[in-house]
């Protein structure tokens, strides 16, 4: 038997487990209007500080985005799921130059009234194996990043 017949399916993408952060804001605007911004897989530079550009290859689940940050870092992510009616999407990190190992995230927009909605960004991530940052510092970095972005999103509709 050759080694090639013994090969089994594998992947480097694993579900993250180390820390979970949630950033949620009330936005004084119609949920559909807010979803056009928060749910734009290729448009996060509208509210994510430090993000210079985003290029998306493909459409719908399976699409890949290449994010370039102003400091030179990059992140490549794949859209896992998207529901226009329920206004949510999920994605997974494929590669990054940041000290992040595995990462899964979701963005959801839920109507709260005729003129307001709740936007929630959930991130589940693991620090890069071998990085010197402790888990508490890693979680604080992610939480601060997400909170700032969501504050910026809210201010777009204030």
C-alpha cells in the first residue's frame, strides 16, 4: 500500500475555542438600512478602524475576502453562511499576519422597533500558538477592536 492510498481528508481550519467576545450596539435606524452596511462582507472599512481596503472574490457562502490594514497586516477570511432575511452572516479566518490562530465570527442585525435595531458582532478566536500574549490580553485586544468598530457603525447612523 502506498502512502497516497492512506491519505485522509484534513484541514488547517479548526473551530476556535479560547475566547469569545461580543460587541453589541443599539442603532437608531431601520434594520434593513443598517444591514446594508454591517452585512456588507466587502465593506467593513466603513466602520472598522485601521482597515485600508477589502477585496472579495466570489459571491455568497464560500466567497473569500482579503482585508488589508493600514499598518500592513492582512487577513483572509471565508464567508460561511449568510441569510438576507434573518440579517446574519458568519465567516472563518483562513490566514492572517496578526497574532491570531483560529477565528470564527458572526454579524447579526435584529430589528428592535420601526426606527431602531440591535447589531451584534460575535468573535470566537484562539491566539496564535506560541505567541507571547496571554489569553486575557488577547481577549481584551479583540474586545476593544470589536467595541470600537461597533461604536463607529452606530455613529454612521446617529
